[in-house]
């Protein structure tokens, strides 16, 4: 069983519905871009426990979209390969995936334990991370449902 959630960080002002969802440093082009979602805003702590192995991560710089896209990239690469090492863009936390016949082994550079999950569980975790990132962001700022990049990249949750 995999337990997963994002815990939005209080120190990221864009989680507040009272803050306009735009880049404060670009008054000439304030709309949020892919880089803004992936690198600058909507940061959270990660709660991730895979079959009892705690891979949770508390950091000041993990955007939820960055983590979701990192998982998506790893899953795509594992379709044709036996392993991949990926890292989060801002915090540079490393996740190593190795694919065997029926299991995927997951290790990180910040937790000493090794987790194992199935291919289906990795797919479910990836889709859940994307869905949860979209849900959290658009709950704080419903108008971001209209952001084309966000919608096409992490998409609205499947219904």
C-alpha cells in the first residue's frame, strides 16, 4: 500500500487564495508559466510511504508540479528501460528507479530504506501526484483551471 499526499507550505504565498496567482517579478508578463509552476511556486512537503517504507520529504523548495512531472518522466523512461535516476529541479533530491520483471525498486538520496512497488502502483502514484497537484492549485486559485500549460501538463483529475 502506498500513502501519498502533498502538504502545502505556509511560506509559499501563492497557496493563499488572497494572493493573486501571478509572478510578482514580471509585471509586464504576470501570467504563470510552466517554469513558474515547476520551479517557483506551489511548494509543498511530500508525504510518501510505500509498503511501510517512509520516503517523505520536508524541504522548502519542492513545487508539487515538479514532483508530479518527475514521476511522469521516470514512468515513461521505465517503459523502455530497466532503470533511471531523476531529481527534483529545485531541491535536487534524487530518486532512483530500477525495473525488474514484476517490481520497481525505488531509492532516494535522503532516505536510507529501499521501497518496492509494482508497475501498476507506480502508474497510480504518478496519476495521483498529477491529479493532486492540479486539485490543490486550482482549489487555491480556481481561475488557474484555465491555465493552458497547467491543464495540459498535469491536467484535470480523471472523472
